[in-house]
C-alpha cells in the first residue's frame, strides 16, 4: 500500500479513536447525574442501615431523575453547562447531608412542604444540638460531598462540559421518561409486606418508609407533587370484619349481670351523641365526609362505666411535659411525680410512641384524641390554618370533641400556657381549640418579665406556673388549664435548668447527660409541687383533676433511658435512629398521671394504652357528653380493648403484639387463639389501624366535626 493509502488508513483509525472518545465522553456526560444520584442513595441507605432490598426501585428512579438533570446541562454554552452541573452536584449532596442530620436530630426526614414549619420555628433552640450533630457527621458529609468536589475540581477536563445538540438533550429526556415509567412498574411488583413501594408511591404519609423504599429524591419529588395535587382517599370502603374486635366477654366491667351482688346500678350505655351518621353517609358534602360517616358508623362505641362522672364539675389541669419519660421518676428525687403516678390511676402499660414532628403531634394525640398524620401538613398546626366557607363566612376547624371545647360549653374558664415564643403555629391552633392562649409575645411577656428577666432558654417550668396561677386559681368559675412545659427540652447540657439541681444529680451513678436529664425532670416535679401547693392554699385541690404525661420520650438521648431503666432496648445503631424494626418498644413506655386529692385509693390499670386515649378517658371521668366512635383513642377505663399504634404501624393490644416488619403476631401471655381466629383478628386490626391513622387528615381537611355536630 502506498503513502496515500497508509495516510487514509491512519486517518480512519484516528477517526475511529476520535469517535470512540466522543462516545465515551458523551456517555460520561449523560450518566453523570444518574450515577451521582445512585451513589448518594446508596450512601444514605448504607449509613442509615435501611433495607437494601428496595435498591431496584430507587436505582431506576435515580436514573430517571439523573437523566432529567443531565438533559438540563447539555444544550448550553460550555461555561453555562459547567456552572449548572457543578451547582446541581453540590446542591444534591448538601440536600442528602441535611436530610441525614434532620433524621438524626428529629427522627424523621423532611420534605419541601415542611420548610415553612422549619422557617417559623426557633432553630436557635437547637443550635447546640445542630452543631454537635454536624461535627459528629463530618465523615459522612465528606463522603456525600466527595463526587461533587471532584466534579468541581476536575469537571472541565473529565468529563467536560461541551455543548451538545438540543435534539440530543431531548433524547436524554426521553430516557428519563422511560426510566420513570419503568420505576413505576417496579413499584407495582408483588413486594411482600404491609407497606409496599406501590402503596407508598400513592400516598403523602410514611415519609421514612418512602425514603427507604422509593429513595430520598423520589420522596422529595412526591412531596412537591402532593403540595400541588393532593392525594385522594385510598382506604377503600370495606368496613366489614370489625366485629371480631369486640372484647372477650363483650360486656362492661361494671355490668351488674356479671356479679352476684350488683350493688348500685351502673349505667353502661354507649358513649355516643345524637348524630345521624347514616344520613351523613348519604348526604355528606363530599366523598371524604361520606367515608368518615360510614367508618364511624361501623365503630363499636365504648360504654359508660363505674368511673363515668367520677370527677364531674372538677377543675382540670392538663400538662404535656417536654421530653418526658417515667423511667426518670424517683421517690426521693421527684417525690411529687412519684406521688401522682402511684396514688391516682396507675397505668402500667402506657406508651408515648414517637410520631411525626414529635412535640406538635404529641400534643395532637393528647388534645385531639387523634393520631397525627405521618407527613405534611403537620396535623396540630393545620388545625389552626385550615379555613372553610360556612354561610358565606370563613370559619376554622371545629374541634368539637376536644376538652377545651367541651368544658367551654360547660361554662369553664379555659386557659393555656407555654413559656416559649411562637412555634408550630400554636397561637392559631390552640386559640382555635378554645384556649385563652399565653406564650411569649402574646400577653405572656409581662408575666415572664416579673419573674425571670424575659424570655430565657430553656425557661423554668416553675416560673411558668408561678407567673400564671393567679390568672385562674382564685376565681369562682371552674377552670381548665393546659400547660405545655419547656424545661425538659434537649440538649441536656449543663444549662440553667440543671444549675439548682447540679449538686444532687452529680452524685448519681449516671453519665453527665443522664444526670442533666434527671435535673430537668426534677424541675418539672417542682413545678407540679408548686401547683399543688397553690391549689391547696386556695382551697381548690380536692376539686381539681390533674392530668399529665410526656409529649414524647427524650429521643435524641435514648441511651439515658437505658441508664435509668437498667434495660437494653436495642443496638446503639438501632437506638440512634429509633429503628422500630430492631428495638424493644418498651423504650416508649411512660407514665400517665390522672390524679385528684379526693381519691381514697389508687386504681391500677394494666391495659395497653397511649396518648390518644387520654381525651376520651378524661371526658368520661368528667361525665361529659362525647361520641367515642369519632376519636382514635378509647376510654382506658371502659371494657374496650387496649390499643397502642406505633409510627411504623406495628401495634399492641390486650391480645398481643403485631410486628409490621415480620408480619408476625405474638399473642400476649395467657391468650390462646386458633389459627383462624388469629388470622381474622390480625386482618381486622390492620384495617382498623389503617383507618385510625389515615382518617385524621380527612377529619381536619373536611371539617368533619362541624358537619356532624354543627355549632
């Protein structure tokens, strides 16, 4: 072959090498973001120790989102492509890092719909915790940021940011669509379990499960989608089978027919109100209202019992204690808490499970008697925001069955106090409940300035009681007062709350963090002691009912509970994130105070119960008219079966414990069931738990209580 032939052959060889290089570079550019997202998802899942069984789902969705982002960086001037790519790479890495920190501090991931809540909260209250968590998380943050750092440093050379044809970008978008469709198809595979990718893709709840099964980016995308297009009710209309939940024996403990000496006749009629649910199910304003009416009409109401009206006409003081666990109660260190938990009603199996957004939705359970929505919008905050048209006027959510509403209708003076500034929209939500609400910046600053020099962090609960008690204690009008405490708020550092108790707690055989936590519980104890002293001095103690429990356990320092209880609730990794697939649920075990000085002897209750049960129980004790079918909780003192639902949708009843992760039911000690009975029972309970958890948003968003009760 001559010179020209050899030159042409060389040119073709160089051309082929050039074409191959271009193809490789094109592939690198197209796969840049799909591979980056897949890397970030895998790092998050491995670090958070979530199941990798769902990797095929977030693998495909990562490629879909990645192709979309790659298409955005192909068609512009090379410098513009470079800037967009680097900014997007860094932003994505930061988002994953922020979500890991949020999950570590607050035990939940947060979508864009929660940004308004975060912006409205006092993040400075968490500054020490945030800083320490960020420092602790530096290694994982660097691992997440590593690809974006490399892209920023070497991106101009590898893989380069040349301009690609707009038509090629359109082809990449086509690949995005194909991967997205494939991803939806993967979610519809026959996955095992109660919570599956296919179900999670259609709902706006179960955020943590969405991250585990669909991927973080898909959770964020769905959150944005649902902000624009709300989800519809996916629960179906099957209310059959719930009769299997009738308690064994099916009668009230106070039923005269069950004893030889009937004694006084006890009213065991159902706690219901005159509401025509059948008519509402036919003529409701929309399908959600009709569904709720049908559901509540299928619920077996609880019965009145020997405790009905036991405290009729009493004053009521309700306290939700920040970050509280009964494991910290001690007869010497916290004598008032010990007295109240041992001399009133004694609840041996009471739980404060950690549901979404901790304090706000701890309040939701206690005040509304409903389980909070496991996602955004935050239920308690939403009750103060949502507006409806009625007779041409804007009206708020009708919280008809709440204690402040019931007692206000009965002529009580209703007040609420929180020694902190505005968070979670409490001024609107708690005012809407009926409280004359006092917090810093709303009539409360004058009270605080008299006592402690203005807003302090954290504020002393004794200061809150001292500053507020004169508002109601000397009045002839019966009163209902709600206190949301603050002294027990994390972090449990050597702060102003600890100072008065430092010498005492330093003698305890615990870590310094646990010692400091005990000091915060001692502060709550002294606040309750002061309250009781004030009531006694005013001659009001014997006619006052005190109700108190925690909003949630100290979830950021759950190892303190292991120290205090002498138990191990799980591995350090499982406890750090309260991984309910691997922990002992006794970590949520807590104390519920329902006490009056007029009680002559304690009443011991072994039934499993939780925060949603407080409202119906107290309503019955006060002899108030309420409809037990329309609350998620039940009167603990009735013959109804006890139920505790955890955020993972595991649940516990008198008859046993159901593990959602293994789909196994373990009968309680002494309970025997045939295989068929157990299957029917578990099936009905799973349906009921789903209805209880998911009906709350329908109640709030459709103002159902207003439709049922008017007013």
